[in-house]
């Protein structure tokens, strides 16, 4: 009897393993066939992450080998993804670093499939639909593209799935899960706001507030939120020891803020609501020249931050138009550049929203409220980030859209159950008559 149970999809671990290996087989094949045709852009995010990963793998410390200060400790990029790349480089020292980055991403995305499968099971979805949930996440055209492109968001999705699975497992896994979840802020710095927003929202809504009023629940929730903040806190302490400034998670904030609040993104339709390198702003000095003049990454960050603040202060009447562009870029599933692959990816994004809304009456009544509260916290943080910085579907997909998959599967399950019940009742009525 025990043996037969292991041979069915009713076993959660077997379902997760199945989702992992199906995803890995497809993603590895795709990476080998198509991934080798794409090259990292010099100086872009993926190039810098790989450079730091190579430095870590070589044992020379956390340094950006392609940045303005290759011999100094870096504090512009978050450490989560470079650390994972360095593990891959140590395992496969003879393989091209670019290939290692892409293969590592494929492995991370396959793990995300496994843990989204396990998370869906924890949320009450049956095993077959849970496997489908994992595959929908890992084979999302957007995430597959990020994987091949060496982007950090894939590892963010993996950590998110791992942490949430552990948290919703409860019991002895609650606190380790919170700590794992907190490591997501070492990949995407703004995740540090999610535990704070989550706790705030829990106190706003009456049902969750009444639950938290019980002293034991409030203490547990506070401990979980604190543990989720620990990884970011440790990184901020490390940066403080280098720069003397606390708290600071990344020195790229100023460049990002100015790059997303300027004349180019406000008035040029091609870049409307998006982000440009400060070098592309008319009248701005090249970044490399500024870096040599200012001397440190921190001083460069402060310079760009002041420029961004000055622009906002002097262009208050243009902000509503710019903000509209940011949210159009972030949430409207229509590609800005009319490429076939973009239409495919954005159509799949549209389907997520369509199924989420269509199945709302079926998943909303009994879906896990804590999970929905977490999704809301993620959405709020993403909205804040979009409003302050810029709109990009890449962030929306990882902060909002992939979290819609478990409710969609749960709603499909409830719809099928309701439909089957109605059919059974109808059949019974016909037989009785």
C-alpha cells in the first residue's frame, strides 16, 4: 500500500520532482540550442553580475571586474545572483562563464517549478494541477528569456518559491522559511519593504488584525518579519563597514532614480516611462568621466540622486504624464517594441490576468488569506517602486504575475469540482424522474 502511494501523483514530493525534471529537460535543451546564440551586452546587468561572480569564484572578493573600480569591493549590485553564478563557475571551471550563467539560471528556474508545485499543494491545489502550476511558471516565455539572458530575476523567483513553500509548510519550517524568503532582498533590494508592508497590511484588514491581536500570533508574525529583514540588514552592515553609510543596500539607486526621472523618459515617446543611462540625457557628462572625477561609487550615486531630485522639483507639472508612462510600461501586456517573441511573451502575460479574473469567483471564497495578503504586499511594493523609479514588465512579471498562478490553479480546481457536482445532481434528477 505504501509503495503504491509513492507511485501516484498524490505524493507532493513526487509531483515536485516531476515538475523539476520536466522543466530542467526543456530549459536545458532550449539553453543549449538557443542560449548560445545570445551574447551578454558589455556593461549591462548580466555582464556585471557575471563579472562579480567570476571574482567570487576566483577568490578575489566581491568586485565588479567590468565596473569603474575593478580593484575595490563592490556595493552597487546585490550579492544573491553573483553568489549563485560563482557556485556554478566552481562546479564547471572549464565551461565558458556566459554558458555557466545561463545553465545556472536554467537550474534555478527548474527549482522554481518544483517549489511552486509544492507551494500550490500547500495551498490546497491537487497534485496534477500543482505540477501544471510549476510548469506554467518555469516555462513562462518571459522567465525563459530572462534565464537565457542571464538576468537575476530568475533566482529571485526561485528563492521566493522556496521561502513561501517553507512558510506555508508551517510548524518548524515557519522561521527558516521566513529567513529564506528574506534572502530575496539580496537579489532584488526593494523586497526589503515586503515584510514591513505585509505586517502593516495585516494590521489594516480587520480579519487579519483580529488574528494578530492574539499575543502569540503577533509575536510569531513579528519574529517572521524580523527574520525576513536579517539578510538585508547583514548586507547593509557590510556596506557600512566599507562606505561608512548606513543603511545602504545598493549604490546604483541614484543612477536608476535619475535615469528614470529626466527629460528623455518624460518627453520622448520611445523611452516614455522607462529608464535610460544618464549618459543619454542631453547635457549630462559620461559616467566614466564622472566616476574618475568623483572617485567613489558612493559619491557617484549621490550625484545622480541629487540630479534626479532636482529634475522632479523643477518638473512637477510633467510628473502625471511620466507616471502614466511608468504604469503603462509596467502593467499593460502590450509590447513596446513589435517583435514576434515579445507578442508571444506578452500574450502569455495577458492570459494570466484573463484566467485570474475569470476564475475569481471560484478561488476567492476559500483561497488562503495569508497568501493573498502576501501577494498584495508584493503588489504594493512593486507599485511604489514603479512610481518612484520606472516601469518594466520584467519586474511586474516576477513581483505580481507569477504569484497569480496558484490562485488560477486553485480556481480551476474549484470550478471543475462545482461543474462536476452540478452534472452529478442533474444526472441524479434525471434518473429519479
